[in-house]
C-alpha cells in the first residue's frame, strides 16, 4: 500500500502545499477577523530567533529601540501627500471609543513615519542631536483584500527603523548600510537565502521616498518575494513636520531621513524557499531546535541515554530538544519533527544502545546513517554548518537556473509566466514597458547594475531590470 501523503505535493498545487505546511507544522492559524492570524508557538519561536539576530545587527549600527503608539491622529496622514495617497486604501480607522464618537478619528498604524516624525521634530534641535537612530518592534495594520498567512495579512509583526541625519550623503549611506550589512547579511548568513539586492523603480518605491532599496528572493515556484526594504526619504517628511536643526554654521537646516523594515513575511519566505514535500527545512543557524534526540522505545536504559546525550549536546552549545514521549508512536513523532524542519534527528533504541550508535537523520540533504554515540557531540557542529551551506547553495542554484537574459518585453512575460525571472535592459523596458508588464501580472522587482551591484540612479547607464511574477 502506498504511503499516505502528509502534504499536497508542491508540483501538484504549490499554494495548497503552502497552506498545508503552515497548518500541519503548527506555524499559524487564521484569526477570527478576516486577514488576521494567530501565530502558534513553533512559528513564533522562528520569529523570536529572527528578531534576536536582526536586533543585534540593528544595534551594531548605533540604533536604539523605542516604542510609539498604535493609534495615530488621522490629521497626521494629510501632512505628506504621496505617503497618505499610498496608504489610503489600506487604512483601518477608529471612529468611536469609550462609547462615544471621537473628536478626531484615529488611524491604526499602517507604518509609523507620521507619528515618529512628529516627535523627531521635537527632539531634534541642534546638529548635536544628529544622527537620531530609532527602531521599533511592533505590529501594523494594512487592510488586506487577498490575505495569505504570513505573506499578506491585515495585521503583521515587523521592525521599522527611522533615522534623521544632517546631510543627504549621510542618510543615503545609512540606508545602504542597513540594506547590505543588516538585511542582506542576515538573510544570506542566517536564513540561507540567496537574495538579489537592488533598487526599486519609481513606480514600485515606497510612498513618500526618493529611493527604495530592496532584497528579492525566488520562492520554490519561481515567483519573487520582497524580503525587506530600506528607504531614502530625502527631506519630504522633514518639510511636512518642519524637522530642523541648528547647524555648526548657525543656520537652520532640514534633516535628511531614512526608514526601513522587515516583517513576519520572512517566515512565509522560509517556508516557500526551503520547504519540500516532507515539510519545512529550517536553516541550522536560525533553528530554535537544531537537533532533537528521540527515544524509540520506553526502555529505561534508552531513556537515560537520550537524556544524557541531550545534556551533553546542550553543554556543547547546540540547541537541543529531548523527545522522550514514548507513549506516542515513534513514527508519528519522526514525521512531526520532519514537518517542522528540525535540521537533525538523533534516534536511539535498544539495538542502537547495544551497538553504541545512534541513527543520525539529516533533514536538509535527507538520508540516515548510524553514528557512534561517542562521536556525536564533536560531529554535530560540522554537520549543521554543512547543511546551512547546502541550503544557501540550493537557493542560489534555483535562482540562477531559472533566470533568463531577454531582450524583448514579450520574452520577459513568457519567462515570468513559466515560473522564472527575466533580466532585461532598463533602456529597452523603461516605464512604458513596465506598464505593459503589469497587464500580464508581471512587475519589475528591482533594478541592478550590469555587474550585479545596486545602481546609484534609476536611469544609470547599463541598468538591468529583474522582472517576475510576485507574491
């Protein structure tokens, strides 16, 4: 009899596979209000690990964490025209509180540029107050018409950084530093995700920004996902809120600003980039549980060895979980850990104990092999690093093999429609071609220079547009 499928195969129905995996790996459930989600402990544990890694990198830049209110006076959003126009369709507005109609409606924050800038204008007086570097970990609400868990939800969790600087050059360089040294470093070296750093087109940039830097990842079905963005805001918000400082020369000057953010969308990316038909595959550097030690049977000697090995691995700095639930069938537990994508399973039964071995199951490359119990503690760090590198390699190979160089708009549409990415000279595509792509649900994900670096301008000679269908 054929083994029953736990998940819908990716090749049969990728969206259904994604939904199956989110549910069966116990990452999240739909919330009671359409578009909201309940993040379950295993999913939230992934977010906590992401938070910790990101927060450390953010703080290394000199940025400090703060917190600003969830409710923003509606009048604040009228101060920067492009910004309010960009967010107007997504706003949730509170009109009543305490049983009474509010004198002024309050907007549930879709982002915090407005309220943070109101306080920046109070806190910045002199060049000595600059740069002002603030980040907050929070939730935001953007009313989503087509929700999908982690990818597009009405409420989601994120971090948003906001900074003020004395010069354009300083703000530009800081936005670029966040883009590469915080976001890209984290995604490549922790999430094991091959991402393309680039510059958004005018049409795709953040509302109210003069430049948006992005990181784009290719998912398992070939679609693109915007992973994180860093924005140069110029002086648009400084003008709206009159945020000025007294320069060393004794002149009143407007500040130059940035904002930047990443969200729980990264959990969705983790699923779609690394997952397979057996479940998640979590990068070892991210995993809250890097190794699970399973007792196959409730033999006292086996249980004692499993717990002892767990203690030794923990002492060696490995994040380990001991699964001694022998009242639950072993096969069910093994499938559950496989679904959750724990990088390594160490399975021990009476026969293994007699042989002085354990069965080592590696989730990322797949396969099992017996390993000496005495060798496990020294072997595991090497195994975990090998598997971390393999995930990144597979991610890169997928993108490279499914990216095509094209010279016409029709070819770009064809490549994207077939589940790939196309690279086309921006001089050939241009804004007119970008509009034609949109007719086929294809977008310019970013502009890159010929050598793969991030271009300094939208119309820099040699710019290449990376185009794809996207989530």
